C-alpha cells in the first residue's frame, strides 16, 4: 500500500492506496482535490477525469473504510458503512482503504473538498 493523507474540513485521515492500475493513475495525479457529498453509505463525487482500470478489478460491494472508483459515473468514493448490504452495488474498483475507524467520516460536513496527497 502507498500511504496517503486525506484532508477535509480540518480533519486528517491516514489511508493507503493499492497497486491497481486505477490507483497508480491516481497516485500520478497527486496532490489533488475532489468535491464530495455525503450519501447513505459514502462520500462520493465525480472526478474531473475518470481513472483507467482493468476489467478484472471490477467488483460488487465493499468493506467499510474502502476507497473506490465507481466506473459507471466516474465517481471517487470513500465507503464508510453498510458493507453488509453492499453486494447489491457493482462496477466498483477498490483503490485502497482508510487506516482509521471509518466512522470518522460521519464527523465531516455534508459537502467536503477532499484533498488527497502522498504521506
């Protein structure tokens, strides 16, 4: 995992990115900022330029705390809860995972500018 830092609304969240094609492309773009909004299970926002990915990296569902790219809409997402029902959601590429309790996401405002940078 490549260590990164996510920063939003004065909160710093340690995380790591895996070695997938999509993650390597994201690392090449760092530092970057993505505008995200809180939804039922995640913080999600459309990336200016979608990430390339390998089809074999597509999956359904997530583990709480995963960082993912939803290919259907070019969405960057931090998925922080409801993994037990997540298998109904598909076309996700896991990019990595936050390294702290995922509930930290629930302390953030509804709309955030998420800065992503290498640690």
